[in-house]
């Protein structure tokens, strides 16, 4: 048996485990690259509706000031998207935007938005990604190919946002920033390949 693969000092398994967020993102993305993804318009609609989940998570974690809250916040945001779809509520983008607005109002009311530069950056992120969400969803209804490109751009740019936060070791858990950056970029590429 070749023990070089699992030797603690230089093993492949050790390197994969150290990069588990990247490995998980790639594993989740593989079916889409193997033909398991829906048509570009359907995928873009789904991803466009979920795009606000990403900046909402950053904003909420920045508001709480607790990086260890990252994964619970993300799981909660995913649950909101699933529940909004299952219960036939307004689009997940509307529900997520409403939650982001509530966090912003809370931050204004307690004065944290004025005092905390990091929170202000996340608020700007919510505004920017919110604009991309609205533009992407509106264009999907009128000019579908352009809408797909705008939604893909939103996911790609959020991947860049993640990698900047990963490099700065700021706001969210490093494991989330790595995982989210990789999956965001891979989803953007999938969307563009489906065009």
C-alpha cells in the first residue's frame, strides 16, 4: 500500500482535508457540469432569486460581530429560500431583501451602521448585489440571454467578494469565504456555459 497518499506530512488526503471547503464546492458543482443542470433560464431564475442570500449572510454576520455565527446564518438563509419556494411566498429575492432591509434598519436604529465601517461596507454590498439581483431577474423576463449574463455576473462578483474577504480574513468564517467563493465562480461559469 502506498502510504505517501495519507502520510501526515505530505499526503494528498491531508491537503484535501485542509481545503475541504473547496473540495465540497467542487463536489456540489460537478453534476451541473456533467449535464445535471436545468436549462440556463431556469437555473438563472433560481440563482437570481437566491443571489441576495449571499450579501444578507455577510451583513448579518457583520451586524452580529461573530464570525462563528457564519454557518448558522447561512443555513438559516438557505432555509428561508427553501421555505419561500415551498410555501409559494413571494420570490425568495423579495423575502431575502426584506430581511436585509430589517437588518439595516436595526443597524441604523442602534447606531451601529454609523459607527462600524465594516458594517457599512457590507451594507454597500447588499445595495450592489441587490441591484444586480433586480436587474438580472427583470432581464430574465424581457431579454433572457442578457438576464442570464447579469445573474452570472452577480454570482461571479460575489465570488470575488468572497475571495477578498478570505484574503483579508474578515467578517465571515474563512471556511465559508473559501467555499462560497469557489461555488459562486463555478455557478457563474455553469450559467454561461448553458447559454
